[in-house]
């Protein structure tokens, strides 16, 4: 079963083709990595899926409904690349507001804050936190809805290796519970942690495969190298 | 519309306001200081103060709330929190009303303090009804909030948002009857001021303080102001577009 399906998706913005005929599926209950250099269209693709970006042509289906349908807003959590949280509110106040928007109660708030390791700082103003900590608050605001689908735009930027490992463990745990995650990153070493990979470059989909599949196709164990080979040799004989 | 989401938003905006002590102090104290300046300026011409003070009580909440709202909305936009909110179950009307509700509470405090100072310390003539006077001030605050919400979508930076004040508010302040009574204005200026909501606010305030009872004219003015608020709030919610090209 697929949580997200794109069919021949094209987005043209200001005369520039940002997403170029994308067709792919994101299987339910997996962590799918959306990888590619900055400017490759990752954020635009996520914005299409959450329904704030107009589609030029093609279709995108999310949980069997067209992307942007109002009922979907109850079902997914979304974090933007720059943490969109209120700097003049505390950690707990930010998460509580998002809990209220989704009709969730106090225990969901505590759980979301704990799962990103921010319990000790919950009464701290977000404006006084570091960039990495703000990112975690932003993630907690998405988790508090306990969504079936999580769309995370570069959630691990600015985090130390220990926190990154912990967050990826959390993503795996959520996937095991049936949550579908689409996680964008421009760091290839995170690719190996994903169940599936979507590689974007200049708005085109270079590959839609598992990490092992990508390694086999490109003949290298190193995913960074695999990406380079895909870019340099264009089409890979599959 | 969802009352729970509206109230959650109003509480969130209220908490943000409460944290900003300097803004709160400015919103409450500045109108009182300005009223005092007016009373000193016209110490020998109390007739003028009696005409100006009630008008000012109508103009202050409009200006303050216009500025606070438009800057707050531009901040929501530029920080990415607005786009994020639009991906959650909250409706655009809930968001707009939540803001309006939080700012209404702030302007109620402002109106009560400024009215108390004008009546108690500066010797402004007692209006026909203090409650109706505060009600008109509150309607003006909502008008400022509603116009600020509506126009904030035209501004992409806080700089631009602030520049809307001289563009939108100053012409109204010039023509609303505060500086020159509307009946003394040239015909075309009078006609122009009739399409400006602030004229009705000032008219209501001056009618209230010039008579012993609340005249029908005050209620007519109030209806006009509330009508403008509803139109502007509708436009404000309408300009919050969920999808961008």
C-alpha cells in the first residue's frame, strides 16, 4: 500500500520547471529519504504533498485523496526547513498550541516533547534556544498530532551525531508502528538509514530504489559515490 | 468555523502579547500621555480639548491595533508559521478571529485606561454613556485589527507593513473631523470622508460627549463601523491563500 503517489507531477514556478515529470510512490510504514542537493526541488515536492503549492500538471494522491484536500490536514505532520515555531513562546506553549489545533491532550504534549529530548527545556523560550533545539521543537509540534504521515524537511540539520542517531531511531520506531515518513536531507550518509530513497536533481527523479538497490545498480557501496555516478552517467542501465 | 481553534489561537496570541512588556506598556501608556499633552496644549481653550479628547479616544485604538496586527501578521508570514498553520486543521476564519479576539482584549484595556484618565484626571466632559464610549473605542480597535489583517497580505516585510499606516490611517485622521469639523470641509472632502470608517468613529464619540443621552446617530455610526469590520475581516480571511503558485 502506498501513502503517497505522484503521477507525472510537474510544477512550474515563474517560468522555471521546479519539478519535472515525477512519478513515484511512498510505501506505507516506511522511512523514505528524499535526497538531493539544495535547489533540487525537495522542499517544493513536500509543499505539493501538504497542499500549499499549486501543481502545474499531473496528480499527487496522499492517503488515497488528492493532495491539498481539507480532511488530509488532520492526518499528517509537517516541519519546514527553517523551524516554524514561535520564538516568543516556550517549548511547551508551542507544542500545546499545535496539540490544541489537532484536538490532542496534555499527555500527547508531554510525549512529543520527550520524544525529541526537550523535556528539561520545556519552559524555556524558543527564542533562547539554539537552531538545532528549535528544529526539535518544530518536530515536536508535528509529532503531537500523532499523524499517520510525517513530512519532514531537513529535520536533522544542526544536530550533533548523538541526537541525529536518536532521531533516526525515533523515525524507525514510528515507521514500525505504521507511520509513513518522508524525510528530506542533503546529507547522503542519512540515506543508508532509509528504507527507500528518492533522489532528486534539478527537479528530476534520478532514482526511486532501496539503498541496497542503488548500491547494486551503481556498483559501489558508498551512497555518496553512487549519487555522483548517477549524476555523471545520467541514466543508469537497470 | 471552530470555536475551540479560535480560542486556542487567541490564547496563543495573548501569551505572545503578554510576554512583550514593552509593547504592552506603549499601547497602554502612550494614549494617556498624548491626551495629557492635548489637555496642556489647549489649557486656555478647553472647548477645543473637549472636542478633541473624545475623538482621540476613537482614533488611538484604531492606530495601535492597525500597527500591531499588520506587523504580527507579516511576522507569521515571514517566519513560516502561517504556512505551517495552513497545513493544520485550523480554518482561515478561525485564525483571523483568534487574532481579532486577542487584540480586542488588549484594546479593551487600552480604552478603559485612556477613558478613565481623560474623565478622571484631564477633565473631559462626561459622555452620555461611558459604556457606549468604550464600546465605540472597541469597535475602532477591531476596525484597526481588521484593516491590518486585510492589508498585511500586501506587505512582504515589516517595513512595508508599517508604511501602510501613513497610507491608510493618516488620510482618515485628516478627514475624519478631528482636525477640521466635517461640516466645514469642502464638499468633495466631505464626500471623501463619508467613505472612511474613522469619520463615523469620531462622529460617534463627539455625539456621545455633546449630548445628555445616547442618540440614535451613535448607534448608526456603530453599525457602520461594525459593517466595515466585517467586510475587512472577510477580505483578511480571503487574502490568506492556502496555495501559492
